[in-house]
């Protein structure tokens, strides 16, 4: 039986911040970008009322794993990257291979997953969520 995906939503005004903890690689981009909003030791740990919608959207678009997304009141859910923008690959020092944009991932078991935002792929070999990064490179001392 497949594990149920956990999804947490934090709403304020016209925006709902959506967090999928199983996708999070704990890069810290959220905390570094908007420390007034993200407090990992607090509950709730996301406090969207402490930033503007514009600032929240800009920060969420930087999330390297796609664990954070957003929904705007009265609009369809965020559909991800614009196909016209293409796909961009970035090697993160001592971290994952980031693929930004829309892509199709064919897994070893033959299943296919559609990715519409940024996707972090493991380079260290230690991830418990291969082929995706789960942040294990930090503990393994990966230097690639």
C-alpha cells in the first residue's frame, strides 16, 4: 500500500502556501529568503501573514525541491513552469542536480511522473528517495 502524501496548507488573505514535507530537501532557501515567515522550530512553522503575496510568490518560486507551492484565491492552482520557457539544468555545489521546468521522469519500475517546477535529483547516492534528493548529501559529506 502506497504511503499517503502529507500536504499542509497555510492561508492568509489571498494566498495559500502549500507545503509537502516529503518533497522537502531542507535546503533552507525559504528560511534564508523570508526568515520572518518561516520558523522551523515554531508551530505553525509557516506564517504567511508576515510577508506580502508578491514576496511569498517570489520566495516559493525559488524552492529547489518543489515542496513549497501556492494557490491564489479565485485562481486555478499553480500549474508550474511555462513550457515555452524551456528546461534548465543546474549543478548545485555539494548538492543535487536541479532541473527547472517541465519534464517527464520515467522511473526504474516503468512508472512516469510529470514534474512542472523545479526537481532535485540525487548526485551523492545516499538519498532514500532516489532518483530524487532528500537532503542526505549533507550528512554524507558529499563534495561533488
